[in-house]
């Protein structure tokens, strides 16, 4: 299940990631790979496409991806639904300043393709409000589950705080931050039952991307034909003593 890279002339599709496992459910090993068109003098890859070669028949099914450009495409096979058959997790780095990665989980059970997870759908659903408050606080509100978190900024560098607050800890002017789309989606079998859950990371930023305040970490599990939120955490950066 390791990724492999292969060379080919520029401008022609080449295999950029490859794994093997049973994704059809017939207990015969299939070959799953991504192809893409490499760019000269750049790691940027275009036209990234998923292919499944059926181990029993040799037939190849090609599955287009709507976010099909980026860097370092990866494949992972694991059972995310509990049906005893591996699904296909795809990750493609966007290369942007926010470290955003596009993800898909594809089922090919019974030789029928089905998108189980699409990072665009996830990002559109998991929205947040980030608002600076008086007394060196930032409020983060998770809209889908109506959870509220408070980040304490009081340990930040004085020069940073002085740009935002007056000497009494009052905001000089209103400031809103933001939460990026997915920057990490990790398969983790939290309850050791052989079925993977998902651990999703989204970076919280203040006035700009480099002004990192922490991460929203959502755990998702398969239930009723979809991935649902199980737990949500907000992780903050520590301060040096």
C-alpha cells in the first residue's frame, strides 16, 4: 500500500501514485492508481485521474476528479464504512499558503464507483466565526454544532497585542479571523474495531495566515450512509515560559 512514482515524457499522463488491495469485495487484489500530467521543472501535476484495475477481469475503470490539479497526490486504502472492503482515500496538496489539501474517499464495492467524501462538501458544511474580543480573547464559533470556544491571547508577544488592544485591554478596532479549509485528513481507528474514522484538521488564523491561533480538529465516523461529526476539539499553540 505504498505510493510509487514513475517517470514519463512531459505532457503525457504518467502514474503518480499506486496502491494494491481488494476494493471490489471479491477478495482478489485490485490495482488502484492515479495518473496525471507533470509540468516541466515543477512538481505541479494536472489532470489527476483515479483508475481501478479489477484484479479478476483486468478491466480498468477511470474516475475523474473535479479538483484534479496540485502537488504530491497520495492514495490510502482502508475500510471506512465497516463493510469489510477497503475504500480509496485520495489527497492532493493545493500548494497554497494555507496548506489546503483536497480529499476524496471513493468506494468501488461491486465495481460501482461512489464518492463517499468530498472535501468541497465538507468545507462548505463546516463553517466557523472567529471574532476578537476585549481582554485578549478570541471567540471561535462552530456553526454546524453551535459550539463556542475561547482562545486566550494574553501570553502573546506585547508588540502583537499592542497593535490590537489599548492599554486597558480594549480592542482598538473590530477584528475577525478565519478558519481555513481542510489541511489534513487522517485515517485513525480510534476504537480498534478495524474500521477507520477520520481526523480532520482546519487551521484557525487571526489577521493573516501566518497569524496562527490553533486548529479545529473534527473526528468523523461513518453512520447512516455518510460521515458524521463524532467529536470536536480546538487545539491551541503553547507559549514559551
